């Protein structure tokens, strides 16, 4: 394997949830993601993100402990951070304030289990 790449991009990001049915519904209705694979036996659903990397919601019986300052999380691209944040607020989604620097405007999104997601607008 001398010069061959071992890893070839990210296929999916696992997000552990406490209730797969409720989470699937939330990610569909609140974020507009569509399921592409649903396995009731494994209690997981793969959600299409309209990009090369999917999100896999996977139910766990363990307590989910989230810390927004130490969690790993996916970052979604948005065209307009203010518009996207306002739409999510109108849908009843828990979001943070917008943070801005010279390069980006972004905010965090919290699912019903407190999992952290982020939406990011890159300045043109």
C-alpha cells in the first residue's frame, strides 16, 4: 500500500440519539433531510444531506452526554446564516446566536438529544 490512499473521504457522520423514530421525524421536519436507508433492527436511519457525506442517526440505550465545547459535530453550508437561523427558529429549533469573523458567519443547532450541529455561511 506504499503510495495508495487508505482513506477516501467521509461517507457518513454518526449521531447517537435516544429515540430513532422521534429523531428521524425531527431531522426530516425541522432540517429538511430525507432518509435514504432505514434499518429498524439496528435502530438506525441514514439521512441525505445533499452532499457527499450523509448523517446516520443511530439509537443508543446509553445516556447521551453532550458538551458543545468539546463535541465533534457536522457543519452544514448555508447561503445566508440569518435567513437560515430565522427559518429554524420559526420551526421551533433550538439554535445559538450568530457568531461572525472575517471569514464566516455561523450558528449552532441543537437536536432533541442536545447533539450539536452547525450551519456556516462563508463570506464571498
